């Protein structure tokens, strides 16, 4: 539980670091490239380590179909989801961003309904209604404070959540075949290459090193403490306590983002934010309880 809790808190710090970096005039394309550039060596090592043969096991070979699946998961789960998230954070607070991303379990349920016609139970529907009401509460109040551009930011982050839900929805079979750490290492490596390629195609190369020194250090921190480290912590936690308990620890994510947003970013702390956060966490908890 300690590993899962630390992982959830570290993951939630990503939005805080991104918001701090935006204060130095960097754009989303450059910022996500720097994050992925610094994270790529770690993910390559993770891929090698989890795929190496040992006396106890020999990892299955990666087939052509596996590579197509890895490319798709890297595109949707890490590249597209990350880019849309970074872009959306230019317009909304870190707290609202984290609440929208926390809707992932409900989006997986909706994908099951749309694609496979899997029925959503009454308790699950109630949980979804509660969680979406919480997001709308925080969104509506933020619109009144910051203006209509909040709608664009919320839409981008919501599309990020949808993209990552697609990754979760389709990754189950490949996780069983390749292993969670190996699949994460491969998919994130693909995403890193895509983010770097996007920057090369859209920006002059000198832009990367003309950013403020603070952006470089924040990107290194984002790549390590808020990307690689939490992935490892959550994987280690799942091995010890299972995915159910690890997911419960993830409920601390929105709370820690809210606290860090208020303390570090001077974001407004309002009853609307507290109430919306409680509703989102409660609603997702109801969905998870039914699914379990």
C-alpha cells in the first residue's frame, strides 16, 4: 500500500510540474518532447530487463501482430493521451485535469457498452452519474472564474482520458501474454519516439535548447519522479497486493493534486473544488466496487 500510495502521489505531481513549466513560455509540443526524451532511456532499460531470459522463465517472442498491438497502445495510451493532456493543461487548473483523468474507469465501462454491448449495472450507472456530476461542478465554477477557454482545456483532457481508456480496454490480452512491465516499456518507448518525431517535424531543433533552464530541470523531474518512478512503484505494488488494492490507493491522486495545486500553484481552494473531488472519488469507488 505504501508503494501504491507513493506512486499515486508521484503520478499526480505531473500536472503541477507541467503548469510550472508553462510559466516559462514553453509550448506543449516542446514540453512533451523533453519529458519523453529524458524518459526514453529508462523505458528502454525497463523493456530489456523485463524481456531478458532467466533460469526461471523465458519471455515469449514478440510476433508481428504483437508489434502492431504495441504500436497502437503506444499511440493511444501514451503518445496521444499525453499530448492532449499537456495541451489541455494550458487552459485549466491541475485539480480539474486530475479529476477528469480520474474518470478512466467509467470510460472503460462506456467503451465496453459501445463496442461489445456489455450492460452497465444500476450501481455502476449511479457511480458514473455521481462522478460526472462532480466534474461538472468543478468545471462550471472554473468557467465562471477563468472564462470559456476552460471548455477547450477540459475537452482536450477528456479526450486524453478517452485515449488512455482505449489503451486500458485493449491491453488486457497483451498484458497476459507479454507481462505488464514489458508491455509498458515497449508501448512507452513507442510513444517517446512519436513525441520526439512530432517535435522534429513541427519545431526547429534549436527550440529545444533555447528554453529556460527551469524547463529543462522540470522536464527531467517530470520524466523521472512523475513518469518512470510511479510506473515502477505501481507495478511493484500490484505484484504485492493486487490491482484492486493498488487502485484504491490511486484515489489519493485527485486529493494530492488538489493540495499541491493550492500550495504550489496558488490555485483557488473552494467548496466547489472539495465537493466535486469528493463526488468524483465516491462515484468511481461505487463503479469499482460493482466491477469487483
